[in-house]
């Protein structure tokens, strides 16, 4: 009786969690759907197990018979959830259906008498245990590699550090519970094989029930983790920045960038401000790095769109940044970067073997004339006078 009550209460908590998730599902469904389906399946099983006294288990039988194999669908769904949490897509990928092939195949194998001469049926439950072991291990490794490459050991990510840590800690938390749940399930299945009962993985269900309570309460306490890494900033920023972060944004200034939060001039710009407000420092640092270290403006056709593509952000973010947080427009920033690049090449001895016209092409100018005009505008010297002033050699 007590065990049934625990299952039923956990199922109710899961139902409350589902309600919370559905409200956020409408705003950003494609990364949240898999976790939503997982919680629905688990909560349904808990409610059925918890309502034993009502006799519902005899009707639905969620843990007995070949159809119970479909409970394993939560395993690939956990992988797809982690994948979409950090690599969000606007559409579902039909190729993801391949993750259901094993489960459907195992269901067919487990149907009593469906294939009497089948090798796997001959060995029965022990073979099924080996199949389930391989299946669970495969997805644990897949989830681990996905998180390791994209979150756990990734340092060059353009998102507010506090929010990034929130998602990182959530994935570590959830993956740890996944590993423990897999161990509990394997022990349960092994125990059931030795006792010669139908495989259900329910022998140690009370322990896994505790794991799911941890997941439910984690979601209820910090629902912002549902929104995924790229969208997390937008959602959390609706509640405002902490004082120390706002202070950091307003005080850490560079020569060109204006990092204070400014008043926008349109509703569209206001929405953009919400999206990138916490990432302004990261954006400006990465743009300067693209300019000074990766020489993106040596491309004569370099545009704001090229910066956006290099950073992996919408072009509107770059346009907004130069509109509200730069002392100069994009075209002037690009010109200054090219002139700075040319001066560095001069000091490095580029003109000992090359001409000024070659230098103009090298740094992204279409011809010598715009290079000459831009150089004089930025430095107040012509290229030749600058060389003489700095005692730099150049070819004739």
C-alpha cells in the first residue's frame, strides 16, 4: 500500500511538471518536446503503478508483456533531448526516427511465438538482457560525447557565463541520473532473469522513483533550464540582470565599444536588446578578435553578415551592436581595422618586398586610391609621409 502511494504521489508531481512544461512548450517547442514526452511516459507509468488498488494495472499492464518494451523509447528520447537542448533546430528531423528501429525490432522478437525458429528467441530473456545492455550503453556514450563536445569542455561560447553554467550543471545533473537509472534498470532486469519472471525492470523501481523526484523538483525549482542554451538568455533577461552583472556591463569599456544599456528607438530594437544585452561584452571581444587576429576584413567584400556568420549569430545582432554600442558605424570600424592591419604589416617589414598598392589589396581595399584616402583620414598622414615619420623602409 505504501509503495503504491509513493508511486501515485510521484505521478501527481510529474503531472504538475508536465503542466509547467506545456506552458513553455508553446514558446519554443522543438527542444522541449522530447523531455515533455519522457515526463509524460514516466508519470503515466507511476500513476498506473500507484493506482494498484483500483485495478488499472490489470487493464493497461504498462510493465508486463511485449508492449512494455516501448518504455525503452525514453532512452533515445533522452539523447534527442540533450541534442536539441544545445543544438536547437526549427524543424524536426525525420532521420531521428531511426532511433526507434531497435525498439520496434525488440518488440517483434518478444512477441510470444511470433518467430519460433529465431536465434534470439531461442536464448530468450538472457539474450534480451544483452540487447538491452548494449542499447543503453550505446545511448549513454552518445549522450556523453554530445555533451562533452558541445558543453562540458567548450570554452569559446558566446553566452552569458552564468546562464551557460546553469545549462552545463543541468546536463551534468541529468546525465548522472541517467547513468544511475541505467544501472538500476540493468540490476532489476538481471534479477528478474534469475527469478524467471517477465522482464519489466521494476524490481528496484522505488530507487528509480527517487531519481525521478530529483528531476521533477529540479525542473519545478529552475524552469529556465527548459529553454535550452541559445534561448536561455532571452528568457532569463526578462527578470533583469543581477546588480553586479549590470555594473560590469556599464564599467568595462573599450576604446570603441559603448557597453552601457541604452534606450532603443523602436520596438524591434527593444526586442533585440533583450536578446543580446547580456552578451554585449562577448560580442565585442569576438568582433575585435575577428578583426585583429583572424583578419576578417582582408576580404574586400567583408560585411556585417560575414561577422554574424563567423560568430554564429543573426545579422540583426551585429547591426544592433554597431547602432547602439559602437562609437563609429560598421563601415568606419572596417576601415579603421584595415588601416590598423596595414600599419602592422608596415612595421613587420611588408613593404621591404612589396609595394603600397600591394599592401592596399592585401588589407582588403579594392584599389590604392581608397586605401590612400582612408589612411590619411585615420592617421592624418599619407602612407609615404607615415613611413618617413616612422623611419620605415619601403620598396620603390
